[in-house]
C-alpha cells in the first residue's frame, strides 16, 4: 500500500532541499508505518512511506532500476497492489529483465522500462505511483482505472508537487492553503468532480489517467475509461461469467504476506466476498477466513427501522459467519468513542477536507483501528452497489426521471449525506455561484457518457445513471474508505472495482440487472449457492449509523457552543441564524439535521486547523 510524495523543479537543485522533501514524506507516515525512503537528484526529490504487504524484506522504496549499468535509472515511488504481478514478472523475465526481489513494486518499475508510459495498460490492481526518469528528466504520475488509490498534484512555476494526499503537498512552502469559490462549491455540493483537488491550484489525477511533466510543461491522457458496446451474452451466461470473474478477482486479491481478513456487514456484497474468500482459502488448504463487523452498544436490541435501514446488520452477519465458518469478531462501539474530539480530529486529518459524514466516518475509523490490531489487509464489498445497481434510487421512477445527480434530493436518500449547503450564507452562495454548480457539473458528466447506437428509453437512461455512479459517486466512498483505513495503516482491497468486472456489468442490459425483479439481480444470481437464503434475499441496507439519542444531544451541544463564538471561522461562509434554527429542531436518528450540523463543525475545525485562506 504505502504513501508517496515528491517535488520536481527544473530550475532548482533539489539535492539541497532534502528537509522540505522529507517534511512532505513525513506527512504520509500513517500510510506507511513500516519503513521510509527519500531519493534526491538534481531536479527531483522522491519520497516514500511503506506499509509492507508483499516481500516484507524486499521492496524498499523509492526503487531504482535500469536496463543496464550504463543507463541513468528510473526512480519509482509506488502505492497499491498489482494483482497480476506474477504473470507480468514471467513475461518481463522472458524479455530479458532480471529481478532482485519478489515484490510487485519491482515488477512495476521494470514494466516502465519495457513499455514506458504504456505500462499502466498492463496492470491489474489498485495503484497510484510516480516514476521519475533520469534519462529523459520526465515525471510520470499514474492512477488506477477506478481511482481506488488517491494521487494529487500541484503545478508550480518550474515543476510540480505531488502526494497521496493533499497534506503531503501542503507541507511544501510553495503550496498555497487557499480555497476559491469552486472549491467551496465542491465541498458542499456532494458531486465529486473528477480532477478537482478542492484547494486552489491543486488537482487530483483522474482515475485511469496519466500525467506527464517535463521541461515543456504538463500533459494529461486517459489510458482507460468506460466504453459502451453490445453485450454478447444471455442472462444465464452473464450470471455465469459474473461468478467466474468474481472467483478469479477474489482469489487474486487474497495474495498477502501479512494477516488478511474481510469486512462483513451481512449484506449481499460483503457476504459474497467473504464466502468466496472462505472457499478459496479452504481449497488452497490455507485455513479459515477471518471476518470483522461493526456494531454499536445496544443497537440490535433497540433498533428501530428508519427511512434507509429496515433491519440491523448483526443477525445477518452472524448467519453468514456461521455459514462459511469464518473466524468472526464484532467490533462494538459506543457513542462516546465516536464523539471523542480526538477521534473526530483524526478523521478530519485523514480527510484533509471537511467532506465527512459524521458518525459514519468516526465509526469506520474506529472499526479499521480495531481491525489493524489483528490484520494488515482487508477485503471489502465496497462499490458493488455502483456496479450492479443496488441503491434504492436506481429503482425509483421519480429519481430516474429527474434531470440531476440521482443521489441528491429527498426522493433519493433523505439527504442523509447533505445538509451544510442549507446553512450557506446567501451572499456567499451568490458570490461563488452555488445555485448552478451542481447542474453545471451534472451537464458535464452527462456529456461524457459513452452512448450505444440505437439505445433509447430506460436502457439509455440507466446507462447514464450507472456511468454517473461509476465515475462520481463511487469516488466519494472509495476516498472515505482509503482515508479512514490508511490513517491506521490498514490496506483495504475492493474486488468489485476490478475493471474487467466493471466493464462487463456496465454493458449488460438494465433488464439483465433486474431480471428477478430485484436490485443487484446478477450478483444475487451469481451467489445463489454461496450464501444462506436470509442473507441472499436481504434488502439493501446502507452502512449503519448510530441511533443513540445521546450522540445527537452531544452534537447539538457542541454546535450551540460554537455558535456563541463571534470569531468562529465558519461564520465567514455559514449563516449562524440558519444554524440556530436548525439546532432548535428536534433531532431523530440519522437525519438531515444531523448531517448539516456535523458538516458545520467539520468546516469550522478545518478552517481553524488548516489555516485556509478564502480566495473568493
């Protein structure tokens, strides 16, 4: 896994800037607690923090390689896992490459020496890496196809800064800690625009994108994007192919030289991953799979159905764990832990921007922290809803017909993840153009959708909605998963983001994805023999939110305290009268009220701690 950072400057000799480069690298310590490295050359400083997963004694970085000793080297700093590295190693060996380690890192740098910038097309995995080529004085920034691993960059007058997270870039004095109007809109609109880095002047490498930097400037190109094509298979063959792909994907992602587990919620997605992992480990005589689930004190006993969740997770978690004979543990949290100011501060530092979702971020962080005591790698069911069409709004005619992002609005999700925009000061909203921001970003996204000739009506619209989720909404969840897990040095893998599965299911007709009259029909059909019927037939239930009323009361008290501070930074952009009115409303469970108040506190803490300049 790991964290990467670096600085390219074509006018300055960076061999004298080790302290600044080291400071950038040190911000990534949470992502790589096992080792660190820093390489400097005349115009490049490349840093790395390592979380050792494969070849624990080898694979140190930055890794330097060349085809022969007469050539200047390529320098790699790499985060992620390449699941087909063994096949690539064999191919590269046949082409004359020689390897010193058993790591996938060395395979990546030799793949660059063989194929140059085209190496990304050969890789299957989750990755974000930078390669500095001393021969050509060119930097290559590469991100995986689905954007599982993050990578940011910040152009400077004479080069570029880059890092796994914004904090690495902000540690360099060349980076300005500012947010402009578009950045504030992006924070509040819940749209996740590709390449938008929130901070002014900062960008995120787009999923499936390569950024090249040399003395002539910066160039970008896509090596992968979703394409539309005619689906060649009938329903039965599609179900069979989905099963075959999942078996191969999960098997590949079980490769690890450190303890591994699965994240289990009792829903269809995580249960499929856990069941396939258990089956594969048994067949390889590698023992039982270990699984973990999150729970809250008194949650199952006192659960009451709400707008989004009709059942608690625990009974289904235990049913699946017993069915596959996993070594299972429940991680039970209480509201005091989730409201702990130190925990909330850790969540904000992990995110770098106030885009969190309150108790669901805090609980995920605490879950990952507890798991890290036992395992270093976890497999997750994340992204299956985006791939197979699992969210309820996929199946709501009103939402489908709306000319807007499907996940925004009361009809879609009760506004659970929104809210802070309702507190925006009217004058600020007008100044930054917030009213039209979501629509503008929606129009851009719709223009990107790859069309299929002759496709009309519902099939055409559902292709659009699937595309929006696979290029925008999934990024919100992948970012959250990555930041919360890597804050505690846990690698989380996401089998449902394998690009082969994504491409195949994206092009299956919507009628196939709902062939049994339910959500995620193809996945359910592929898992019929793997799961107990109670889990197989369970209705979609999102990640749990605490229902403890004391959580909401403490939240209200903290907001009331903030509203008494006349110098609170958030008052520069949020309307205190609107906030007071919202505090006075009754709070009942995971509501719009809770989401808005959570974001208010986050925004204020962010402006204070990060010393952000408002550039609008």
